[in-house]
C-alpha cells in the first residue's frame, strides 16, 4: 500500500512509521488513522520487522491533535462510530501488538496524538515536547482511550487534573508523572530510540510477545492476569528461544535470537 500521510522505513529489523502531515502539525484525520492501522498490521505480518517506532515528521509535533474540520458536523451516531473505530485501532492494533511499539514523541502530542502514544508500549519524548488532552475546551472528551489509559499511567488524580483543565505538561513533568519512560534532546531523539530498540531486540521476540500479552491482561476486565502469566510462562519452555537463551547463559555467551 502506498501511504499518503505516512513515511515507512525498515532498517535493522525496525520499522519507523512517521506521521507525515507537518503543514498541519501532523494532525490526525480519519485517513491517517486508517493508514497507521494498516502500517502496524503490515509490520506484524512482515517477518523482517521485530519492532515498530511511531513518530512524527518535523521537529514541532508528534501529533498535535485531531483534524477538527472532519468531525465538526458529526451526529451522535457518527461520533460513536469515530470513537469506536479509534478504540479498535489503539487497543487491538497498537496496544495488543505482538511486536514492541515505541512512541518517539517529537514535540506536541495532544488529544488523539497523546492517545496514540499512550497505547504504545514505551514512550520516549524530546525535551521540547508538550503533552495534553485538551478536548474539554472543545466541548467534548478524549475519545480514543485517553480517559482510561492516562489514569493507568499517572494515577487518577493527576489524570483528572490534566483532563479537566485541558492543560499541557512538559517533558519534565511527563517524566516525573511516569507518562513517558525517557526524555532526551530533540537532536538525539531518534538515535536514543533506536538504541533502546537494539536493547529490546537483543531479547527473545517470543518472550517479548508473551510479556506484552501478560501486562495487558492486567487491564482487561474479567481476565485473571496471573493465570495468563502462568500459561504464557509455561509456553516459553517449548520454544527454541528458551533453549538458546538458557544455553547461552550456562555457556557464558550472548544469546542469538535472530
């Protein structure tokens, strides 16, 4: 598929998906959302890809919110469909992705942009980044999981404050809150993120997939995360990667999971 709003680059088993609408601060429209969904699913199906990085083109914005012009005249039914489709992409495609996904936040991550980052497994932000969920200032609420994932990461009180005031926080606050995992300079953002990717990729891809499933299970209603962990742990014992990892440890060498 040829993408209109994305750049797609695979190197060293890492796929960098860059949202490419810099003239609109990479604002998220329906077409771009569908392209992100397709790009991530294509990465999962591609055996040459083991990890995904999502970022924005330019040095001003990751995604500076939604393209409001698209939905300003939506009915309640259309709003429901918009939110439902967004939840499906962020929950089933990104959050539940079997391959690790890192958000490299390069500037503004607002509204739907922050919600994309929240669904990723790890977040790295440049020091000039600003993050927030300003939807209440438009007479609406976060509709792509922001009211659920933000409290999971930073706690109910802080999430309520951010959502109810609509304020932005900087990278220092985001790091202190636990909203992001790492902060770096704008110039070093992608190098830092790719180095982090290398560290992750030195481990078993099967174990990473199982770990993602277990952690996500803790936040799924009606699912016993401990039972999921027991099952996923036991499944590891039948994999070649378990044999390689334990053999490497006993023989005092680095494992080769490629």
